[in-house]
């Protein structure tokens, strides 16, 4: 059974078709990658899933529920978390607060409990703090716990971005170019984290990435987009030998 | 936790609950308690004229109002140039009670805490309503939307005979357990009451900022797209921020009405709104202690300028009133200087002083 089923999704802005008739099946427990040249519609696809865009036509089904008209905060509460391509962190807050913000829906005390901060509010905060600390431990962010996010280096901020999405405790994690702009060492780190996220936390990962070496290494399934259309899909080997994909990347002879 | 809870040195947290404390060491707590005792106790020892007591009351009321504005502008990043109108909503809630049931009705004179909370709720309702444009507007455009609310408010009050066309509407003297609060005790009595409001609301804000109801404000300020992806409804959060600001403003307005024993529209004009903005900026946006520094600094400046112009007035006998010219001038100058040289406000000086004294007498 497919976890997330994207059927016949078309997204158009006026006359421009960002996505046309895209079909995808995101299988549970696997790493699915979406690749393609610049402007192929990869990020648009993620935006459609996470609710920032609503597809013009077609459906996105997650556990039999239609996501195509849900807003981002509804999608995130259903168990689909998203890390952004360009850092979209709360730069005026510490790493800890950034992660705690992702627990927003799980902090179930009322306003008056919060104003008094006694009993339930205090207890629930402490419980969620424990969860956040687990994630900090998992993503190896301990030294930066209390640092303002805006003051951290780019590589660390990217890690915080992934950690924050992970703090939502999602079933599906959408990662939008988590390795863009990083050096080899940082890339290796992130790859290790992505694989750990999949194996240890049993999270389905959807990865949008330009680094083909990484994608071919870790993906279980790949979809190739070009000009908003799926031109190839399958295992890394199948995709690498697909003539259409080779055309799109290298050009025709 | 180690044994010596008086010093920060050598104390490590062993549970997450310990880290939630407002005061980390006994020393902090003691200093704060002493400060509070001092604030409550000094009128028993010193006696000051009603004129200066009124100034103190005004400062405290401004602190309540700026609490709301700082949450809105500093934490949630939403500009409001109509804050005085929200304060006015609170004051006119009291005024309309007084118009409908009479200014000496038991509800107003005996159940005044209920009236004050009612005014706060009224402010919150209007705040939420005025906050609706924030769903669509940002920055300068939102500022204009709130400015228009200020204008509508002023116009509305001035043209409604129910509100006496903005002329004073009287509010009766309140009763305490010892009977009616008389003329001589009036300002002292309200000093204590407003101080209690400031302390309670101050702790309320402190607690809110530790929880999701405070964090969501900052999230919306820093990045509302990401806030949306993290499971918050940014639109709802912005409306909530306006409602919160409206509540504080409403309480401040009701206190103002009771303190002056009357409501007139001149206290809630655009000029007052800009004054609240200045207090928030000078105090330090997005900081808790800035809420207290700002009103104190601006009101203190007012007094100083008044005394200075009185002094200058002796020498410039041909100038009719130096204070009228000097007040707006110094007020504007202070805002400009703060925006240029210390945009983080007095709260930043406080931070520097604190981090310096922490290590004193060692350099690092």
C-alpha cells in the first residue's frame, strides 16, 4: 500500500505549467528522491505536498485523506514535515526554542495554564523538552543548544533545519536540498543523518537533491522531473540507464 | 543542584523543570523581593505631593499599556499606531458603564476589579477585530490599517452623544474594605492597585513567553512561512497577538479612567499612540525588562524638560511657554537618537551592565 499517492497532479501559474500530470507513489520506509535539472518543478512538488501550493488539478492522497487543499499547518499535524531549501529558521530564537516551536501542536495546555505556568503547563513543557533533547542528541546539536540560530554557521543551520522538521515527529520527512552549499565533510554528515533518520526512526524520506552521487547512493526509489513532467522513475540503476534521463542531463548526441 | 543555591557558580540543572525557573538563584529572588517590598513600602515612609504621585501612577499605567504594545510590536513584529485607541476602548468601556447605570452605581464603585477586567476583555475583542487586516497586510501597510483604526476611534467618540462628544464622562469614587477612597488617599490608593496589576501582569507575560503562547509570537515575527509549516496557524497567531495587546491596553484604559475619575478623549489621541510607540522603542523591543524601562525613561524625560523650561523661562521672559516647544523637540530627539545609536533600547544597557557585574572584578 502506498503511503503517499500523488495522482495526476498539475500545477499551473497562469500559462506556465510548473507540474503537469505528475504521478508518484511514495512507499513507506524508503528513501525516495526527486531529481531533475533546475526549474524542473522539484520544489513545486514539495510545496504541493506540504500545502504551500494547491495543485490546479489532481489529488494528493495520504492515508486516504486528500491533501490537495490542506494548509501547511494541517499537513504538518498529519505527520508530514518539511525542511526548507533556503533556511527558513526563526533566527531570533535559540536552537532549543526553534525545536520547541515544532512541538507546538503537542503542547496541550491552555492559555491560562500558560499564564500561571504551574502544574500542567510546566509538566507538558518539561515532557516536550525531553523529546526535543532526544532530537538534539540524535542530530548532534548539543554544543549549540542555547545559541541564537542566526549566529550559527550555514552548515549547522542546515542541520537545525532538518532537526526542526524531525521534531514534528513525522512519518514522512520532506527534505529540500539539505546538502546544497555544503563541503564534502558536511555532506557526508547529512547523508549519515538521512540514513539514520530512515533506519532508526522509521521515517519515510523524500529527498530533493542536486548531488547525483549522493542520490544514486542512498535512494531506494528515484523520480526524475523535467519541465514539470516525470520522465523516468525506478531504482537508481534503472534511472541511470534510462535514455530520457540521460538526455535531460547530458543533452542529446 | 548543588547545595549553594545563592550563587550561579557550580549549580547545574539536573531536570528540565529546574530550567523553567524564573529566578535561578536565591540571590536573584531575594533582590527581586526586596525591590518589590521597596516599591510597596516607600509611601509609608516618605510622603510626596499628589502631583508626583500622579506622575508615578501614570508611569505604571503606561507600563501596562506598553506591555501589550511590546508583545505586539517587539515579539510578534506587528506594527500598531493605534495603541492609544485600544487604551481608549478600555477607558470608554468604563465610561459607557457609567453612562448607562450612573457614575456612582455599586457595580462601578464596589466591583471595580470586575469592571477593569471587563475593559480588558473589551480591548481584546476590539484588538482581535482590528487584527484581522494582519492576515493580509504587513509592515507599513499594517501600520496604516491600525492608524485608520485610531482615526475611526477618535471620530467615533467625538460624534457620539452617548460618549458626550469626547467631553469628560465622570466615574465615581471607588470603595475599598475601609470605605470610600477619599480625595487625600486617591492617588496613593491607585498607586498600590496599579502596582499590583503591573506585578501580576508582568509575571503573566514572563510565563507566557516561556510557553508556546509566547514562542508562537516570535515565530510569526521571524518567519511566518516556517511557522505555518511547524503547525501554527500564522493568521490566527497574529489575531491572537492583537487581542493580547488589546487586553493589556484595555486594562490600562480602565485604570486610567478610574485614576482620573473621568474619561475624556484627549488622552487617547494619535499623539498618545506615538508616545506608547516611543516608550516601547526606547525601552527595548522584544525584551521583557524594556517594558519597564521605556515608560519610566520617557515620563522622567518629560518632568526634566518641564523643570528645565521653567528654569529657562525665568531668563526668557518674552517667550510665552518654553515647555510647549521643548517637550515635542526633546521627545523627537530622544526617539531619533535611540533609533540611531541604540535600537535595542535601554534593555540593552541593562544587559551590558548585568554581564559586566557578573564577572566583576575580573575582566573575563
